[in-house]
C-alpha cells in the first residue's frame, strides 16, 4: 500500500489521508477543547497546504480563510477564538 501524506512538525510525525490509520495512531476526536491550537489541527492545515501546493501555487505567500466550528465559540468568546487562530496561523511556518 502506498504511504499516506506525511507531515513532520516540531510536535512529531503525522499521517494524513487514505490509509493514515494503518501508519500511525488514529486521532478521531478533535473536540472543541482540542480543535484550536492542537498539534493535530496544525498538521491538518499543513497537509492541506501541501496537497494544494504541489505544482499549483507558491508557498511563499498564502492567504487562508479559517472557519472554526460554530460550537467552538459563543458571542462572549469570539474575540478569544480569533486571537487563538491568528496566534498560530499568522507568521512563518515550517513543516
């Protein structure tokens, strides 16, 4: 079987896509308390950027729209959610 996409970050090695469960430990619960800022969320983002960038766009400057799940924030916490997302998304990334 062909290995799935592999993303390596400072938090470890992550396998993404079809057959990923056969190559690594499954992560099946990114509940709201783990969704924002979790290493697995970053790996999913990097995997998406990698898959999209293969021969189609430059990785020098990317603009992304991030849409957290509605249940991850309330009217009282929307500013906190935006701050958390900007905190890990904006800036230089290496993977």
